[in-house]
C-alpha cells in the first residue's frame, strides 16, 4: 500500500486517540498518557500505538493495562470517526524513547562537566 497513505492513516489514528484519551476516558487507571506515534501495517489490520506514560513503573503498568481493557471501545470510536473499510486492531506499546533520550542527555552532561573540571 502507498506509504504516504499509511502515514496519513497513522497520523489520523494518533490524533483521534489523543482526543479520546484526553477527553472521554473515565478509567481511573489511565493516568497522564501521551500518544507518541502510531505504526500501521501495510494491510491496515493492525496499528501499533506507542504511548508515553508519566509516573512510576507501577502507574505505567496500570495505565497500560487500562488501555488494553479499553481497546474495544477505542477501536469502535476510531471506526466511527475515521472512514475506513476496516478499523485496525490496536496494540499498545510503552514508548521508552523519552527515558532513553534523558539518559543519554544526562551522560553527555556528565562528560562535559568532567572535561570542564580537567578530568579525562
């Protein structure tokens, strides 16, 4: 399938999911969740939804579990809002890239302060 169309479908799903999670989800397990990206398979059967969740590891697991339980509702709502023949199955994955980026940033700062103090 056309790569441009897949990207557009992924971005539409990302936008609608963000709105749904922000305004319409009532599950107390779902905390501060941000949709960081959506990858749609070429046959539009599955969409991997990458989410960043603010909080401790336990809160992240609880939020991820809440999202998995709400998958049917979210899929139904996306099907109503986006005109597709088949609504893709949603698979939620925790996005670790922000934590990884923060770790790299901290290491780089540590190296630069070590060099500034004369340590090598």
